């Protein structure tokens, strides 16, 4: 983003906040115009190798000050119970002494008073390494002869006596508040048996970089990659019940343990701590084949017939290929349209003749087409027994058109599809159906591309701009995203109805799309929010890839009438969902809601457990004046259209 656009954005935010509510339609029209400028030059994503800017952000938001340490000690002193927490540290003979010294020092510096360090040391370690490890009241050491890394880790875990056990890599360093955060999270919900946290890397000069700001627990991501990473804490009883690490899993033993633990306790007993609590200084390469074996083992244990392959855009991680049931369920593909025969013809040709799926019902919902070319196309389409033309005249109401077709559909699976979608490869529908039929999944979205190949839809982040926006808009087609976010099947806060698959039973259960309040915009976001509220998951898959000529058939919302309607829809969905809009479980609270670009936030949404009454720490230029209420956030640009 250029300096001029940055200044325009700041000026707009101030003007937006000062405008009276009666001018909301004008605000919306101005926001659309500004949004075009901003999207022409979107803010740069977080650069994992930018140590300078990341260091400045850490200094503002993450590094503890003495006042924080005092608050932590007061918080800990007031707790009714202070359980023992164990840190297990396996140390092989090749670990650099300086790295081990830093790891042990980070444990000794913990602000949580009740900790123990359990070190399993290779007996063949050189003297310089053995000298680093000194037994003491809280540090216990076990020596193992010629032990493999997994055996050392298992020995360290076996020594633990604490309520929770954290397995620390020998080149990792804990943040000084790490165990306080763990204890606070455990006290907040005693049912939880597994905790994981955000992390970053640290170089030899002590400079931190490459933050991994993780989502809430996502079983699909955990299959594809070791989501728990360098900070995974398990209840000691759970570890004993699982039998610890499995040597045959090699470098993926920790990943395998995470998968078995999550399967044993269930998703509701796994919790993400949104704080950067460990800094990894290691450089050891991972073994993708071992991680694929861990995923295969987890799938087999669950009785799921699925294949595991390397993810094409991120071969260090895995793609899980789930089968379509036999016989394949009928899919009712619902395509609202009004004229624009060229768009519909291309869409229908791709679906009917270039899609590898045996059971399709193609429902064209005709919203009053009049052009001769379109009417002739309808006649040609009717010759295919899979096609139905459903007349639906009247004013355009996207929700009504889809609800009417859903009521008439025969398929077990519904697929909402825009008429400006074009098929790229044959396997897209099999991928979407294989995910949509899973009982825990409520809706599935696809990877949609602009005609030039850039990303149009990589999932929707709720809360951005006050409502929602598309994730990493205009990223390159080959971009794997941040830690595989565009390369792997993962959860999403919402997905666009331009291409959305779900079971007909789920659609009926949540009442379909909202015809009365959301005729055009945000009806898909509202649908996904209702699906999540009903207990289902929303998934996005990069393995169903299509072109989307985005809103080509409807145009932009710039007329006064459309602006008033759009303003009403914005107001309704914000009122309907309130604060829930700002709690997208798959978008870390340390990422900015000024845009869905993965930018580090200077207005983070996470409060520290030792100071829950205080707002998150902000930079000096955004501090609130004492006694003055901060204004509500205004969108830097309008939410992106479907």
C-alpha cells in the first residue's frame, strides 16, 4: 500500500466515525469507491523474515514490562490453587550447548512458581553439553545410553509429575509467561486436556521472526500438519493412557502423539492459547513421509478410508483424499440467473460435460430472463435430462431464488453456484462432496480464481471491516498461504455462496438463506454463522478450484437504491450476530481486522489472563484518552461481494 493510500485510509476512518447514522447509504457508497482503491493496492502480508518490523510489533504488544510482571505475580498469588507444571526436555548428543543453556534458562525464568524440569540426556553427550545440565530441587536429570531422539523424549515425559506436561525441544525457548498462560487456561476450563499455543522462531543473534499465529483447534489442519508444533501441553493422565510416544513414527512422533491425543479426548477438550509462548531456534529438517504415516495411522484408527498424499502447493504437509460414498449422492446444483447467456452457457458446459461426477441435477433458477439468446439456451439445456429450468420472476432476491430451488431439489447434497463460475478441472465436485457428506461438516467452500489466475476466494474472515471479507484476496494461484492456509483443507469462519456445498438436511435445519433481511449481500455469511451456531464446521478446500468472474452478472452496488439496501444489510447482520462476528475461530486475534490479509494487528483483540479488565495493549498512537470511550471500528473498505 502506498503512503498516499495509507493516509487516505486513516482520513477515511476518522470521517466514517464522525458521520451521523442517517448518512449510512452515503457512507456505504464512499466505502465502495475507497475499497476499489485499497484492493488495487492491498496491504502487504506479514513477512516472516522481516525481523525489524516484527521486533517493533513485539515490543509494543508482546514483550513484558515490569508492570506486567508485577501484575502476573499478584494474579498468581491470588489463585486458590497452583498446580505443578512439568517441562520435559530431551537432549541429544548433537544439541549445541548454547542452545541448551538458553532453553534451560527460559524455564528457570518462568513467572509461574510451581514448575519442574525433566531432562533426559544422551549419555554420549560431550562434556561441554553435560556441564550445562545441573540437577537441583526443580531440575531432574536422567542419562540414557545411545538413545534415539524419540526414546529421550519418552524418558523425559515419563519423569514428569506435574498436572500438565509440556514437551520442549532442546533448541526451543519458552516465553517467561508461558506457564502462567498454561495454568490460567487450565484453570479457566478444567475439562480441557490438551493445550497448544502460537510460536515463532529465534535466530543465533536472539532476533525473533516467522511468527505462526494459529487458528482455534482444527482437526483437518492437524491431520495435514503438526498444528500443535513447539508448544503442546498434555494432561499427565492422558499421556499415561496413550502410552506416550511411538518410536516407529520417527520425526513425526510428536505429531502422532497430538493426533492420538485429540482423537482420545475430542475437539471440545483441545484448546488453543492465542499467545506466542515458545521460540524455536532449531534447524532440523522435517520428514514429510513420517508425517504422512502419522496421518494415515490416525485415519486408520478412526476407521476412515482415506488416502494421504503430499499437498501440491506445500509438499512438506499432507492432503487427505476422502472418498465419495457409493453410490454417489445426487447433487442438486442451484444456479440463479437472469439473461447473460454467455456466462450461463460456460458454467453449464463445465458442470455438465467437464465434471467427473455421476449424479448431478442442474437447476437453473430463471429470475425473469427476456433475451432471445438466453431463452434459446434454456431450450438447449432442457434436452439434457439432468437439467431443470425453474421460473422465478420478480425483483432480484438471491436468498429467495436459492431457497425456492432448494425446496424443489431432489439431491441429498445442495451446491449453490453463481452463473459466472467456470470449471477448471474435472475433480472439483468430488472433492466438495467428499467433505460435505461428513457428519460434522456443515458447509464447504472452494478455491475461486479471477480470470487472471489470482485468488478471489480463499475463505471468508468474519469481522473484517465490521462484517466480513475474503482471505488473502488476489494472492497468486500458487501461493501456499501462511503456514499452508491456501494449500490445505482447513476450517473457515464462512465461505462464499458463489460455490458452496452442503447437505440438504443442514440447509433445512438452519432455515436456508434469509430472504427477508439479506436479499443480496451477506446471506452466505449469515448462513455460515447459523451453521456454526448449530454445531457444524465450515470448511474451505483448495482442491476444488474454479474460475469466478465475480458479480459479473449483477454489477457493483453504487446506485443510491442499492447503497440503501446494502446499508440495511450491513446493519442487520451486525445487529444479528453482534460480537460473534469478530470471533472468527480460524483468524488469530493478533491479526488485523482492517483487512483479511494476514497483517499483524496494532489493535489486537486478546486480553491477558492476569489483566482481563484492561484492553489489549496498543501502540502509543492508538491509546485511549482517560475517561474517553474509544469509537467503534469502522471498515477500511466495504466487505467484499460474493
